């Protein structure tokens, strides 16, 4: 028997599923009339908009149904769940980056509380001798409360990581935060004791990314390149997937060509094949870079790359604040909703 809350959750998900069916058929019609229009842009926008819906978020994060559904992309609600997953991923020959879910905190106390989880994670990684580092969002470290607060907290985390010979990857969020994120990472990286312990993420969908990468390469900062997961206006980001893909390949080649160890974060086989071909043609050894993928996405491809001798790192998120992350995963591939609904309702 489902409780009242669970019943409401199931109803919400059924509504979302119907929305999916209706939107997909609308999209099919639009393709018939207008040709290929890209990766279901209607649904992408819908899920990105829903990712900021606070009442739905509150409801989903507190419902047993939502929590069960989130387990497709989230390692668990507790740090211990994530550490267990990290051990299992390591046993399969892959490294891990751990993400304690949460973003956009609104007080200094919350920011310090979020940082405590990461300090504890760094100690646990060292104690268990895991092949893992951490991925951190600056809004979770108080960026929107005060950039100085976020810089201090990120600096302390990076100091701690450096002492343990570990590494902090600063995730990239929406474009209003790109410049401040770059500034903070560059300032922290400029401190000699932190040089090896901090890196950043660049999104191929932004027009500015090539110039940013040129600057980061000149500084010797480690970059994770991804396509970008936020809704951005055409003034700042390529609206067409084909242009994003082309830029991803161009930027991958720039990173592969540099002596610094960078990461290419994608599940797109065309991007991965292009990187492999460029590395091959230019005598770049696979040990000089890594591919990164999300927990629960394309496990087959992750394992194949390991068998082929490439370094692979899996991004493992955990925690109770899973909703925005989960919705961004649905936005990337709305067909996931159908997959989840099928499993859940046994259609
Ligand atoms: P694309 O979206 O074109 O998908 C290519 C193929 O991959 C799909 O056809 C499908 O087969 C598979 N696929 C992709 N997403 C899937 C999903 N959710 N479920 C199932 N299959 C899927 N973004 C950001 O803005 N800031 C950040 O800091 C990060 N960090 C980050 C770390 C890591 C390790 C990864 C892998 C990704 C990120 N991202 C990110 C997200 C990134 O920007 C992007 O949204 C996703 O990786 C999806 O883009 P792809 O490159 O996989 O290609």
C-alpha cells in the first residue's frame, strides 16, 4: 500500500510521464514538418525549468517514491553509500569524483555545514585509500551569499586536499557565475601550495569557452570539459547541438595538446571517438588524460574504455538534496523518464 505522500508522488510522476508522451509526439510532428530540430528542446527546457521548482523539489525530496527513483543517478542519501559505491567503482578499474549534492545555499552557516561534509569526505577517502577526489559547487560554498565566503571555504578545502595529496574540482554552474568561478579558481591556483590541488570545469556550449581555455592553459590549470547542463540564452551559448558538439571537439583537441592532465566529461561516443583519434594521430598517450562520466549513465561505455586502456573517472553524487541534479539528468535525456516510469510502474 502506498502512503498518501507516495500516492501524490506517483501521481506527479504519472503527470510528468504523460507530459513526456505528449511532448514527444509533438516533437515528432515538428520533425516531420521542419526537419531535425535538435535533442528534444521542448523537454530539455521543461525539465530545466522544473529543476528550479521549489514546491516540487520539496515534495520529491521528501517522498519515498522520489528517493527510490533518484537511485538511478544518485549513489544514496548518506556519505557511507557514496563511499561504498566509490569502492565498487574503484574495483572495476575506474577512479571516482564524489559530489555531496546541494547548491545555492542562502546563509553562511549552511555554507560551512556543506563544507564540513567535504572535509569529512577527504579524510574518509584517505582513510580508505580510495582512488577518488571531490567535485564542489561554489554556490554550495556560499557564492551567492558572498564571493569572499565561497573563496575562503574553497581555499580551506583545497588546503586540506593538498595536505592529503588529493584534488578539488570546482564544478561550473550557470553563466552568470562563470567569471566569478574562474576568478576564484585562478586566484587559489596561483597560491604555490594549492597549485596541484585545484581544477575547474569549462562548458563547450558557451561562446567564451575557447578564450577561457586559452587563459587556463597559460596558467597550467587542470580543466574538465563538458557540454554544459544549464539553460542559457543564445546571447551567451550555442543554441544548436551540432555547434556545441563541434566546439567540444575543438576544445578537446586544445586540452589534449597541452602538457597538463585534463578530463573530457561526456557520454557521447562521437566526442569520445574524436578525442581518441586526435590522441592517436598526435602520439598522445592515454595516460595523459581521462574520460569522465556520470554514475548510472552508459556503464557499458565506461567499462569498454577501461578495457581499451583509457583512464575513466565516474562522478558519484550522494545526499538528500538530489532533485535539481536529477532533473538536469532528465533534461539531458528525457527518454530516461520513460525508462524510470517503466521500471517503477512495471509498464
Ligand atoms: P549528450 O547530451 O549529447 O548525450 C550524448 C549521449 O549520451 C546521449 O545520446 C545518451 O546516449 C547519453 N546520455 C547523455 N546524458 C545522459 C543521461 N543523463 N542519461 C542517459 N544517457 C545519457 N555540466 C555543467 O554544466 N557543469 C559541470 O560542472 C558538469 N560536470 C560534469 C561532470 C561529469 C563527469 C559529466 C559526465 C558531466 C558533467 N556535466 C556538467 C554535464 C554535462 O554538461 C552534460 O550535460 C552531460 O554530460 C550530457 O552531455 P553529453 O556530453 O553526455 O552529451
